């Protein structure tokens, strides 16, 4: 009995000490993170020289790596945090900064870029120069989460304006730009694009989740301001996106497969980041939208966290049920593969979000899917529902809050004394690495702090949704495109086509589309492609198992708005 009592006292002391560390970190880091975030926003931010008004620089770092650009994804996530802060009445001085953001992003929508124009796919362009001009270098494009995330930021601001009797400003200044993004999402949600980390062209859980949320809340806002003509279309495609979202779940291994391509396991911070981005406390622990406390999201979180225990030296010796530093995905090799500040913060935020809902509903439910997650904290726990009046509820929620605090304690341990947050910290030494003063890192820690305080974000409409029994693809506008290429071949050799669109088999040589030689030496094939879309493609030769690609660069073209279209090429 004495040994057990001493052990309990030691545990309580450790928990108290960790909580005190995190309390101190929150108090110190909160103003530093907010200042660091605002310093990276033009035109007057202390570290944003050269950035136009409302433009978020990813980082002031210009070498190894050069992040002195503005990403639609990063900017939208950062400003969602700023808008939420403003809407809660915590800083009224941010209004002008938010208006500048809306103006800057509205300008960027109209900038023609390598992904296209505003009407031909340009909204999928991931990054721009900080003077609001197009970045024309090679990059992983398109990235289809940007329009959805920007739409969510715009909608959050619009809802606040409407609540403060300023609906006319929403209709006149926000809706035209917002509709462009929502229309893009409606028409392109089921097309592949580069993932959250800009490395894999496939379907991405984070992207689909963000698109579903944008369409769902976009339909609600449109109805509120009288733009009823778009409501049905957005709602139909939101239902389809929700249906497709279920396909990322891997029931055998118990985690969300964050990317459908790339040759990796699919274990990825992408899933935790999606869960906190789509948090809606009114939806409870809904598994269809992968809410933070849902059995699927918790199971996936455990698999994700555990994958980093053996691969980072700074995690050595940490108990199997304690917090560890986490990175993007276990196979990561960027900068030799290290923990990231924003991913470690995201784990804590998901856990705090879960605690908010359990407290709100007065119970927690353990299923066979989430049992392994809960057994980390009580090896004798079994599946079932535990009311807040039970000791199991109290013990589990106390342990899980301590677990969440552990991730912030790690964050605190490896944050430099000046409070500056880079992109990564070294997996062996904990030293800050890569881009300094990463704006997303600052936003991520601020939202984690908010979740720890119990801040509940406004509902976006996740409650009570029903997943359609049959998933339907997006039947958007399309055109018939005939590809013709002049190519001489030897007997038994054939010409194939592949490219950047799903229907062009996403650059897969194995699944490339065969062309007909009926009018040799002209090879041809007709393919139905989405209208108003920029795309890249190449022809390949196949002969006796060998594959020969056309020489670089890729061919590129843009489909018209309607009708038919013929492309005439010669083999290069």
C-alpha cells in the first residue's frame, strides 16, 4: 500500500510540475507568438519588408530555405486564427489588417499564373510573390486546399460582419471573391492535386476535409445573404465530398490514410490538422466528419504519435503513453526529417478539443476502434459510455489533459529563449531548424493555447450530417479533347498519353491512355476533360516492356468552356 501511495504521489507531483511548466509557457509565449505572427504581415510588419498590404509572408527566411513568398494555404490558416481572435472581441485593432487580407487575396485571385487564369484553374496556384505577382518557377501545382481554406477564412469574417449589422459589406466586398473560391471547390474537389506538404500529387484527406467544410458553410452563408442560386450545387457537392471523405479510413490498421498516393504509409500530421481545422463542438464526437473526439480520429492520432517514438533521438526514454515530439510523417527526409513545431502543437490541440466536447456532453464513449487509445491511460478500461459522474471519466480526462499538456511541454522545451518559432527542431538535439519565424508555427501554437483554455469555435454545420449511401463524382462542365501526335514507330511499338489530370491518369505510365494508329503516322485519342482547366501532359512510347517519355518540358494546354477541342502535336 505504501509503494502504491508513493507512486501516486510521485505521479501527481509530476503532473503538477508539467502543468506549471505549460502554464508558464502559455503566459510567456502567447504575446511573443502573436507579435511574431503580425510581424510577418505586410505592409508594416517588422519582418515583412516588401510585402503588400494584407500579404502574409511564410517566413522572412530567404536562404536554405527561401520562404519569402505568400502561400494561399498558410495565409488562410493564419488569418482564420486572426479573424477568430477579432470576432471574439479580443483585439478590435485587427479589423484593418483583416480588410487588407481580403483585398490582397481578392487581387491574387485575378493574377494569371502557371496554374491558369481565374477562370481556367488559376485559383489552385499555391504561392505567389509577396508583391502580389505570380511565381512562375517550377512547383507542385495545383494545390486544391487553398481556395477552400481561404473561403473558410472569408466566411468567418463575413459571419462576424453580419452579426454586427454589416451584411451589405459582405454582399458587396466579400461574396464576389468568396464565390470564386467556392465555385472552384465545387467544380474541382474530386480532382487530384498536391498534398499539404507539396510533395505528393494524389487525393489528400486534409484537402477533402477542408473542401467539405467550405462547401457546407458556404451554402449556409449564401442562403443567409440571399444568394440562393448556388445553395443546391454547393450542398450536393458537399454531400459527395463527405461521402468520399470516408474512403480515407483504413479499418484494418486503424488510421486515416492521409494521401492516396506517394508510396508512403499514409500516416501523417495531415489527419490531425484536418481534425482540428474541421472541429465543430456541436457535432460531438461524430466519426463521419472525423471530429477530434471521434473514435476514428483518436485511433488515428495514436498511430500517428506512436510512429515517431522510435525515430527521433529526443524521444528516447519517454514512456509509451507519454507525449513525444512529432513531425509531418515518419518517412520524411526534408532537412533529414525532424519534428515540426506546428505538428506537435496540433496533437495537443486535437486532444484539448476532444476534452471540450466530453465536458460539454457530460460523457465519453469508447468503442472497439478507440479502445487502444484509451488503454494508454487505463489498461483495464473496456468499451462503453462513461458519464462525467464516474471515476473512469474523471481519471481518463485528467490523464488525457496531462497527455495533451505533455506535447506543449515538449514545445516549450525546444522553443528558443527568445520565443521565436521556426519550422522544425532537430530530432537529436532539439535545436531550431529550417525557416525562422514561420508564421504558421505562431498561428498553430496560438490556436492550441485557445483550445487549452476551452475556447469553442463557432459551428460550421457539421452536426447531424448523413453520409450518402452512394458516392457520386462531380459532374461539372466538360469538353471532348482530341489529342493528335505525329510519331513514327517500329513494329510493335505504341504511343500512350498521360498527364496532370485524373482522367489523364495522373502521370502514371502504367495506366496511360493508348492512342490509335488508324491514321498513322498520326496517333490520336479523344478524352473528356474538365472545362476551363489548365493541364500538362506528355506522350510516351511503349515497346517490349520499355517505356520512353517525350523530352522535357511538359506539354501544356487549357480546355475551352464548352464544345470540342483538338490538339495537334509532334513527338519531341
